[in-house]
């Protein structure tokens, strides 16, 4: 694949490294919201700032380039992207977290939440910690966890966010009653799993059309 990488920070550099190791080429590197997207790429992988995410996606669509996006903090515009894909036959895959471990974490939590439907004595809460340079909070992963829990338990699960040091990402789900505390947590050791997941999704997205999420990719192999 010829990959356009949009957002050349820590994540973008790891995407570049892993993509090249898998035999892909980098057709364009974009690290400025003012830089134009060139045509000719097979796919774009976006880990840009939240502020520039939507415009970057549209720029790619205008060049007929499918997009894989891991940027969070811009999801007020996600319905516009879904509509754009439907009307213009564009191709887009979004995930708040491309790590396989985190997506297994989502599924485990969903199973636990279904059990907790029958135990009203437990309240739920979410703690998330990331590095100090992470712009958005709560994290997109924490918001996804909250949405999954709330849709099952019909509760408003609180999120506590912390930005400390160089933490790659820790998410903790707590179910607590007067007598017991149950904790489920995931800690990212490095960013490689996020980059690899985005590249695997990009490979899968080629020759597809429409709006997709990480579950669509995972379910294709279940």
C-alpha cells in the first residue's frame, strides 16, 4: 500500500516504522493542518490533533483516499462523516483505540456489565491516565467504555482523567458496592500495538466502501 500519514508525532512515526517493516511505502507525510493532501495514496492513516481531524478527513475524501482514523476528541462531527460516506461512497474506519488488547478489554467489560445488570448494589466508575501531552480528556477509549457500560446498565458512569508523565494509557473500570470492589484494568506498555492495529485495519479496508469501526474488522476474523 501507498500510505499517506497525517499527524507526524509519536504515533505517526511509529506507524511509518511498522508500515515500512511490512513492505508498505509512505506516499506523503503531513504534519501541518495547512498542508494539502496529494492524490495517489491507497489509504490515509490519521493520528492528528483533534482540531484538524475533520478537515483532514474531508481533504482525503476529496482526493478519493480511504481513511483510517485514530484521532479522538472530534467526535461531535462523526455523524457528518457517516453521512458523507453514504452520499459520496467514501470509505472510513474509526476507532478510539486500535490496540487488540484494548478491544478485547472492551469485550470483557461488556460481558461483566451484562452480569452487573442483576446486581444494583454495585456502582460503576472509570479512571483513565495518559501522558501530559495528550490533548483531549476524557480519552476516546474511556468514552467508549462509558458508552458501553451506560447502554447496558442505564446509568451515568463517571470518568476521572489524569495526565501524568509519559503514561502510554491506563484504563481502569471499578464496580463497587458497600462490601466489595471489583477492578478491571488495561495498561498500554508502548504505542506499537496502536500503530499495528491501524495498519492491519488499513490493509483490510482496501476495496471496501462505507463507514466502519474496529468491531467490523475484528468480526471479520471471528
